[in-house]
């Protein structure tokens, strides 16, 4: 049985207690997008400023549990200053981490699943701390909420 | 004076508490779904093992026996709520389906564009969404009774809201706040205004003596799985004269008397509203759940829940002070055994996750009552709920687990 330490790693708690990039950006020029987790009522607002194909600034608003809040905080730190393409690659890599098949956790090879293949060049760094969330399936949506919201925002910026 | 519940003995009736686990099960989520006693599980198994056949069809012995058991359970369940006739007891899947039945059958037959239906801001989605669908379909108007800061209905403008309204549909007991609403008084005022009275009694029927005749409603819905019965069976009680005027909801097998290529004649009550093969084993199980609840004593159950809920409110507020906030009334006379709370500013999901580490099961989220949750100004709540197998030791386990929760998050 997975323990709480698998879920609430120290770096996650740190981002929860001291969220990075919390706030709002003026719209326009920034783009504002909302995300909801209908199961638990978590709401997130992502403000993203894209200039010349680069995420020049990002702010996070809304409310949610420690997992959704810390994931949003880590996401904002990870994509700020990156190009849109780099942010999309990071999103794919993070979502692949979140959809990892349980058999992998138990030592299997995870083959035969529809797990998206992440670009091996993409380094998740601190974000790997969220890997333990996979052992608590109902919390996966909390962790992916901000990423899905960012992806939606970047799509909207690309095709206004 | 009601006898006290012997919780120690009652727990022995529930096999789930016998399962050997890493940590003993502290189950505080009966408002979502109760546990099942051995008698209910055995009755359903025995039915399947000895006499299962479809009901109302076969003329062979086991089909006759299945029909007899199904219909006698209907009568049993009718007696449980003091229904004048078993023809007034209709089986559905759950309260959500019953409310859809009411909206689509009674609503479509009786409401026109601009007609008003009154609801309250403390309703479960089951008593909001079917009406919102009808609003989209027919253009009806929905009016809402508001709440006071204490989590009770604000009745100051009720006459205004009821003026010209065709129906008043409200919960007997809030699944978030625990608030017990004055059903009889509300029904009388609605009737005086000429409105039909519909009651969501999902959190009421399992916990105290229910007398549908004394409560004064026209239609009243509850569900089996919150009262020791199985999932998959809900009950809708309605006054016979009203049910007789309502058209069928779902069409198909069992609900008809005759079918031609160009039309059909519906069956009589209660089968008019029971399309297709019903949940036979579930209805039989629910009949036995009624036996068990009456063996414990409904008045004793109510007294017991008041005692445990009062103990919980006292213990947790004394121990945690301002770090622990109850949503809803504090007076146990005004509330049932549903206790929603906020703890140290932590998100309910995090609270619930850490409590689980101590074997304590509480619900976290919006409890299918998003308008109410918005009204409370929070995103979600944690909710502990008490039933026949819970006692003060469970409250102590909750308090100890909350302590660990605060420690874990460094608060």
C-alpha cells in the first residue's frame, strides 16, 4: 500500500506552502484560461503571456488541493521563459508520467498500454516528484489540471 | 423514551467490520452510502440461490415465489414510511431517477412556459438538474429559497416565492449542512399557495421515523443504499390520486396493460412507473433493511445520532478551536448526523487523504451540491457522517487523525 510520503513529497509541500507565480496578468496582452476539476470542485486560472513564440510570463490563480496547487506552481516555474514548443513537449512528458501504467510501478515494463511516448530529451527535473500521485488514481486529475489548462491556453493563443 | 443503541452488538451485524486490515475501519461516510448488514446480504443471496425468476410473468412456482417476495417487500417498505397503500410505492434506481420521473412525468403534464417551481439553495443536484432540464425544455421559471448564515432556510420571503408557484421541491435534510427542514410547515405553506409538494428525503428516511402521511408531502423520494439496503433501488412515494393523473415516465416492458401498433394502455399503479425488469433482489434486500432498522428502532437511531453528532461538535471545536469550522447548524435538534467542516485552511481532499492513512473514511468535495458550496464561499468541504455502527470512539479516531493531519502539513 503506497504511503503518504509517496504522494506528498517535500518539494510538493514546499510549492503548496510557497506557491510560485501566484497572481494575475493584465489581459490583453496576456491570455486568461480557466480549468475545472468537476469531481472535486478545484478551479484554476492560468494567465499566460506569449511573445515571439516564447512564454514570457505566467501567473496562476484559483483554488484547489495541495496536489493541484503545487503542480500548477511547479508547472509555472518549469515553462516560464520556455518556447511554446518546449512547453508543449514538457506537457507531453508530464502527462506521460501521469499515465504510466500501474504494472510499471510494480516492476513490469508497462507495454501494451496507450501511454504517450515522451521525448527522451525532455527533462522533467523537480516535476518527477509528482510521480507518486500515480499511485493514488483519483488524485491524477488534480495533478494534470494546470497542465491541461495551460495546453488549452496555448492552443487558444495559437489560433485566436 | 427510546432504548439506546448497542453499537458494539450492531457492528457485529456488518461483515465489513470483520475484515482484518492494517488499520481498523472508521467509516464516517454513510451519508454517501451506508454499509450492509449480514441479513440484507444473506436475503439477496438466498433469493438468487433458491428462487430467482423474472417477476409478473412466469406462472411456474419459482416465478410466483419471486413475484410474491418482490411485492411483499413493496408492502413492507410501504409500512416503513406509513404509506396508506402499497400502490403508492414505486421503485426506481435512486433519488436522481425518481426526481427525473417527477419532473418529466408530473412536470411535463402540468407545467407550461413561465410557470414557477420553487427549490432551495441547499438542494442536491438530483433536485436541481431535472428542473433545470425542464427549464430548458419548457421555459419554466425556477425560484430559490435562500439560506441564513447558520445554514438554515431563510423563510422570510417564502410567501413571495410561493406566490403563483406550481410546485415546491425541497430536501428534508441537507446532505452537506445536516440541516433538518420543517417539512410539515413548508408543505402546509406550499399547499396554501396551491403548489404541489415534492420532498427529497434521501438523508431523512434512513435516520428517523418517517410518516409520509404526517409529513404532508405529495411526492417523497429516498434511496435504499443509504439505509443499509443495496445500491440500485430507490423509492418514490406519492399520493395515489396524484400518481393516477401522472403519465408514465419510461416506456417498455411491465409498465403496460396493452400495446398495439399505434398505441398503448399503461398498467395500473404502481407498475405504470416501473418499466422493464425491476431490481428484484435489491427490493427484497431493502425490505430486510427495513426489518433491521426497525429492530434497532428508528427513534433510538435518531437519539443515538444526536448524541454522537453533539459529541463530535463539542470534541472537535474544543480540541481545535478556530481551526475547526462546522458548516451548518450546531444545535443537534436542528440537524442530522452529517457534519461538514473546514480544518486549518487545508483543502478537504488533503484532509481526506491524510485521514485515510489512519483508516478514517470521510467524504471530500462538493457533495453534488455545487450551488450550496458556492453559497458557503468555499470550493469543497470535508464531511463526516454518522450512522448506527458509529460511536464516540469513531469521533475520537477522527480527532486524532485530524491532529496527525495538521502535523503532516506542518500547521
